[in-house]
C-alpha cells in the first residue's frame, strides 16, 4: 500500500518540459530503495506553483520542493521520504508573507465544530466583553483598534456602533451583511464557510456593544454552504449558551436569525438591505437618517460586513492597541483580497494594510500566468477602478486607492495583462451595474444604460471623438446625482480607464483598432503567406466559409464574410493567422 | 420645542428648526431649487436626483428634498457644475421618455415638460430608448401608459400608503423597471378602486383620466339628443384654478358656460345630494330608532370607497347605506321625473356628469342598478380637467362669462347639498336632517365644526335629542382601517359599537381633492376649495336638505316618501363581495 504520493511537474515554461525525464529518474532511484512499494509518483498537469523549475509536492505532508535537480533525488528520498526531514534549500517559500488574521482559522479547523473554534481561542473575546469590558470600554477598544468597515466604504466601525448605542430606543438590531456580490469576490463566502463562528462571535459582540436583543445574518441564497454553516454555528452557539437568554451567565440576551437575499447586488447597500429584510422591494432610501439612528423597522441598526465582524474577536482578545499596530496610519489591520484574472496563483490573499499592489500581485500571486507584462490591476469590483502597472508600488489602504480613482471595495482584485482591452473591461463592469441597478433613481438607471451604449459603440468601432466627452459628462452626473453607492460609483471603471488609458479609447475611436485584440469588430484576421503550411485546418473550422483557396494557390480570408470568431487563429498550429 | 440651527444657503445666513430640509429652508430665503419627483403631499422619494446641492467642503452632492439642513452647513444651490448635472439628468430622463408632447394629455401641464423648458433644453443629447409597453385602458377610468412614466414613484406611494389599495408597485429592475399591478396583470383585475389619485399626482402623462370629451361633443352636436348636464359640488371651487383663481366659487359661471357648450338643461349634483340626505337620514333614523338594520351606518356617496369596501371590508356590507351616489340619483331622476314632467323621450336624453372624480366614470356601468330609469342613467362622466379642455376647445372666454341660474326642477340646492364636496360634508348634511327626522325639531345652529378640516380621522360626539351619537369621518382610504377595525372588533366580540354613523371619502380632503381635479393639489389648496364650499352653504337661505322646497316637491309629485317603494327602486342599490384580484 502506498503511504505517500509525489506529484511532479516542470513549471518552467521557457524550456522543454523535463517532467517525464525527472519522473523516470525518480522512479529508477525509488526502485533501488526499500520505499518502492510505499510511494506512488504521479505526473500532474498543474501543481499550483509556477515558474519555479521542476516542482514536486509530497502528500499527505504537503511539502513542496521547487527548482529540483536530478542531483537532489538522492537526498529527497533518503532524508525527506525516509526520515521525514525537510530540506530547507528546496522548500517553496512565498517571498512576501501574508498576514492571516481574518483567515486565521480557515482551512485549519473544522468549521462545523464549535469545540475546535473554542480550542483556537474562540469566544474568549465574547467572554472578555461580557465579563470585564462592558459597552463603554468595548467601544473604546474598537476605537483604539482603528478598524474601518471592510464592506467597501471604510467607515469607522466604532462610530457606527457608538451612534447606535447612544440612540434612545429599547429595540435595536444588528445585521451581518453577507450579501457579497462583486464579480470575482468570495472573501466573505470563504470566511462564512471556513470560520463561521468568528463571524457569529463578532455579531454577538456588536449586538452587546449597542444593546441589541436581535440580530440577523443577511446571506445571499447563492451561498448555500455558507447558509448551512452559519445555521449550524448559530445552533451550536445556542447549545453552548452563547446565544439566547443570559449569555454566559450575564444579563445580556440575543437572538439571531438568518435572512436569505435573492441575489440582487444593490441589496448589499445598507438601506436596500433593510428594505429587503422588511420584506419590501430592495431599493435604497435616502440617508440621513442613517441606519444607526433609524434602520430596520425604524429602529437603530448596525450593519457590519462579514470581514469586519470576523476581525472583532481577535481585536478583543489581543486588544485594540495590538491591532492598531498592524497596517498604516489611517487604515489599520489586514485586508483579504480575492485575486483573480491573469495571475498565476489566484486565490484569497490576506495582507497587512500598507503592502503594495506589486507585492500582492507579483510576490504573493506570482505575476501573470501568460508571462506577459501586467497592464493593470482592477480593485473594488464594479465600483472600483483600474490601476495601471506603473502605479503598482502604491501601498494598499483606503485613501491611496481612492486617490488613484479606485476604491478598496470589498476586496475583489483582478489582474490584467496586455490581452485585456481597456474599453472592454469597463464595459463589463458597467454592464454589471446596469443589470443590477434597482431602477429607482434616474441618474443611475438611465445614465448607466446610456454610458454602456457609448462603450458598446466605441468597442464596435462606431465611436466618434465626442463620445468621450459624453462619457465624462454622464459619469459626473451619475457620481453626483445618484442616490446610493451603486450609482455613485458605477462610472469609476470608465473614469479610471479614461484617466490612464485614454489612448486606448482613441485607438478604438480614431484608428478603429483594438490594441488588445479583444473587441471582435475591430480585429482583422489574415493569413501570413510564408508561415502557412497549407494544411487547410482553418478552412475546415471556419463556420462561415470565409476562407477560400487550395493547397496549390494558398488560402485567403474574405474580410466581408469573416465574423471575427477567431476560430482559425486558435486552430492554426503554425501561427500563420495574424490578428490585428 | 425643536432646536434652532443656523446655516448658510448661497451665502445667506438663516435659522431654521432642526429637521427642516435644505429644499424647505431654501424657500424661506426665496431660493427655488428645481425638483421633479417631489410632491408636496408625499414624503421625498429621492428618485430623480434633480434637487442636488453642494455643501462647501464636501465632494458629495446632497439631495435637498430629503437632506435636513445641519448646523454650520454652507449650501450652494446653483453653480455651473450643479446646473450642468441637473441638465444632464433631465436629458437622461428625456432620453427614456417619448417626445410626443404635442399629442400628450399633459401637454402644457406636464412637470417634466416645464422643467425641460426652464432649463432651455432644445435638442436630444442622448440616443432615445423606449420600451414597447402597451397602454392599460382596462379600468375605464384611468389609463396607464408606462412609456411616459419617469418612475418618480408618486403613484406607488399614493396607492400604497395614502390610499392603502396596493394596486400599484414597481416591477422588474434597472432599465426594465416599470409601474404595474403586482403579477403584471391589468389594472381592472387588480385591487385598483379607480380613485385616480395616481393621475392627480403623476408629473407626466403616464396616468391620465380616460378622456370622454369626444363622447360629450358628439352628443352635443347630435340634433336628436337632449343633452343634460350636472356639476358636482367640488368642481365649482376648483375649475377656476385653470384660469388663475384659487378658492373661488364659480357655480353660476359654470351654469352659463354649460349652456354655451350646448347643453339643453343644466342641473346641479348638489340638488341630488339633498335627495341623498333625505334617503340616508331616513335610513339612519330607521336604524337608530327601529334597529331593523345595524349601526353604524356608513355613507356610500363615493364609488371608490364602495369598491374598496366590496373588496376589503365585505363584513361591513350590512352597515352600508343603500343609497346611490348623488350624480346617479340625478341621472335617474332626469330620465324619469324630469322627462315625464317635460314630456321628453328619455331615450333621447344624454346625461353628462361633470365630476371631480375618475371613479364615477366606472361607476356608471358598474351593474344593472345603474340602469334604473330603463336606460343608462348617466351616459358620460367628465372630470374637472376634461371640462377645462372643453372650455378651451369651445373658445369660450371663461373670465368674462356672466352669472346665470341653473335649470329648474333638479337644480336648486340647500346649503347641505354643496358641502358634500368636502370631507365631513355628507356627515354634517345628514346630521342636520337626521336631527329633524329623529326629534322633529330644527337645529338652531346647523354647523358641525368638529367634522370639518383635513385631519385624517375625525371622531366626535353629538347630541340628537336625548341620544348621544358617536360619529367618525375618514378621508383618504389609508385612514379607513383605524375606524373599521374598531367596528370589526366590536362586532366580533359582541361589544358596543364604537360609532353610530361613519362617513368615508376615498380621496384626501374628500371630493375637493378628487382624482379628477386640477393638478398639483396641496393641503393648502384643499382647504381653500373646501372653504369656498362652506361659504356657499353659509350664504344659502335654505341650509338643510329637508327644507329645500324643490325636494319637498319632488317627494310630493314623484317619489312619495324617503325609503318608499319608488325611492327604493330608483335610488337604492345592493352590495356584494368582490374578489381583490380578478383571475
């Protein structure tokens, strides 16, 4: 029986693949040792590490060695496999360290076990709050920590809590906003699924802070596992006396319920979320009054994001002062980003505030998968902006990102390389916002729709010089006259691309060319005569018979017939189709 | 007492009560911030984004309609950037609105059109986008053209909160958002009670009364028809608004006007209101003294209210007065009593009602009982706004029209008849006559001030002889629930009834605030209209319906006695439960 598995993969794309060669050598050596029958060697297509030469992964120990040479085989087998010693100079190390505060337990504990959470120090924060701190000191501690809302706007958490605490009302509510909806973002989902008790604990503490006897989880229905885990966590908390009457023997009572969202993006906006919980159409309302004064059913209500709440227990356990030492002057603590796009190692990354975008994208996530240079990074989801490569050394915090025309947002981060078109990207995000606009207010509803029309026109090669002026004018109206954050920020992707990549817009408008080759209407496919081997594969694959000719005279693409599907370009094995 | 705060608007220092919106505060220093979705009757919906202002030092702009002025604010209401953004927003709304103003019912009276003109917008800045949505004409009273809707949300708020009908809601989202009954059904199949408050509050031509002026013109031009017209109490005090007068009573000018339009006989619904009182007060006397049917008695002059009750309060049917609404009574009397007396073939009579109301358009064919004369008792209902159009089409100079008297035998009314147009009016009129019927004595003072005014629910106690009567008056259907729940609770628990007599009018303010009245009504205007009615009552020699000599003559010559056989046949109806949603 095998006790260990070794995965092998050559991750160096620049040379010929040496996986098979190394695999044979490793097997040969193993056959000569007494471990032969216990170890299985598997060649894999992807090992999760890139550009690190020959990489092996030893399971179940999860040891990763990189830049492995044939000469290392002996010591790997003899010391690691046989004696369990780790070879330090081969171990795969991340250059920049992540700072896992929020994700402290994710992947480490069984999320369905309250015992495991408690074993890791869980609910100690709550105990401290109920036992020693009391409301006043708790809020002071949160103030000292400097934590700001992780949902996007970065409003100081202690202030929200304090307004609601001071509001004179016997009925108050706390709500955990788990209506994560940015395309490509899944931080909140991972926390809810991986460490639900940290959020439950955070919500109980928030409820205590303002004196609320009732709390809600507002989770989108598309997150069934998160709903299930939170449901279990709440039940366990009741069983352990952490919810219900006289929590931990104190006089504090709290009941928590789950409400499911139907997946409307706008319901992540506080006032729309409140309407949704009240059973009404999820549309935003004018603020003030702010929810902390007049919220759910007209009562003072605190709404905190999942990540904010997951931070609360550690802040309490370690003290606000400890937390305030992490991060920058104005932005304390860590932030979880969901890094996706053209990056090698996509996934969740938690960094201390102040780490640079370049550290996140290059050091933690390993740069682009294609090896092509990074063009830009998009942060903040549909409300955010595009940050060009030249500005990647900017330290990440609320203010810096805003200065660059983007926002922190909830933590979506999309990496783009040369193949991404800077007209296409805002078109995608704006399309999302137009789709998700609740339709209540005119600037957002019609403004977004009209802007999208201009972007479509430009990407189809029908743009005129005046269109950029119209886009700017509409952006301003949307920013200033929209009722809620969705409309006010929906134009950010357009404005930031106009700011940094106006030349790309002009290429589309003036020269009818898409530099990234993304906008299909503006791409021309042609056959490169001297590279063509006349195999005829393109002819067979063309869905509209736009390619004519034969083996003798060569082939030609009839431009008036071509639908720019790119099929010929993809199937040609000799790079004999040019795309301009 | 509220705190006083100090702030600046356009550099002008002002002190206002805390909680005053920037929009309101600006008015006090003579600054008019443009608005579109805001209506004085309603809380701000904050949907249009036109009333934005700047607060110095903040990069955000604020919606002045819903943002309270705060201590130390330094507000700028007009600068090139703000004006440009407002203009962009208007242009955006125009890009999603058909530009067929010339053919629109709201031409010259459209709030969007006015704003467009104010901003000097002369060309289309953005490509036009319209959805192909059908016009809903199903109610026979109010038409909904969703293409013209700018989604200000006024109608939804009015329908849900003010009227508690919940026929209208927003459907879908984003650019697909539209106003419709839930479930995307037709209005006639929805809970809609056709009160027309949506049309009275709509800033554009999305909700308009169904136009029946063509029918009226056709009849007037037909030599074979004998055209009879009646005007409702509330019309005489609102029609002047179209010509620049507010709170003025134009009864006699209207009589002259209607003759000029070509009507053969001009009557007054106030006379029929006196008949209503004779019947209703008798009914009340009967219930109070003989208890054949239960108390409280509930008034039924308002067809929207009747519709609402038949849908939502079917357990109250026994309490409803069986008496028809006044204009229907006048219709049936015209085609019977008047026709007989003047030897006119009733089949040739074309009866037009000029009403402040859209619901009456639907009422005239509601059921067989609306054909009591053997013909359709009322042929066409025109609301005040339609009459204004007819005046303009006829080329009549309203201002210089002479005063004329109405035609005899269905015109002369007592003071009681005309106050029907204001909330509490029916109650007051009924009490004047009921007092006489119950005690046999005339009142020394006929005014009942406690039932007047715009308070949503008015409850009071009065004495008729030795009896103490508890009465309640509600206007705006949203105020009904409070009263009827009390009745319902007493009924269900076998307790003493909380009231003896209840008046309900569907529209806020009663008929003076009717759904077919001139646009942009405010409480201030409702009060002025009502005051003009009370003044008319005040100046009348005859104040009580039962004292009206023409009423006495009517009963003597034709009807016999109130609740008599003929009255029952011609003037009374039956009610039945109706489904809230028609499948």
